């Protein structure tokens, strides 16, 4: 296992997920049913694992047909566009 890659992916995904709607939804479920925290934790974890698996599989498939450099540019442009739209609407 490439530990540098692991840490880079972990750090990026962790920072992206902190405070996002997934974490807020999990918080709301936990506040409504505090007696089932383990169930909520495992269900939310399973959902994130499946969502990430879909992303990894889709990325691997797309990378077979599209140059990964182009994907980086497209992702970067997409994030910049979302940021601009967010700032304009604010």
C-alpha cells in the first residue's frame, strides 16, 4: 500500500466531508434516536463506502477512455465553476 497516497486521499476526503450534508444528516439521525448510535454509524459508514466504491469504479472505467490529465482539468474547472456560482448567489 502506498502510504503517501493513502494519507493524501484520506486527508482530502475527510476535509471535504467535514460539515457537509452527509455529516449533518447523520447528526440529525443520531439526535433523533440516540439509543441506536451504533446502527446509525454503521449505516452511514456503509453508505459512504458504497458511494466511494462507485466513484473508484467509475474513475477507473473513465480513465481507460479519457486521459487522466483531462479529468483533473475538468474536475478543477468544475470546482471553480461551483465556487463562482456560490459566490455570485451569496
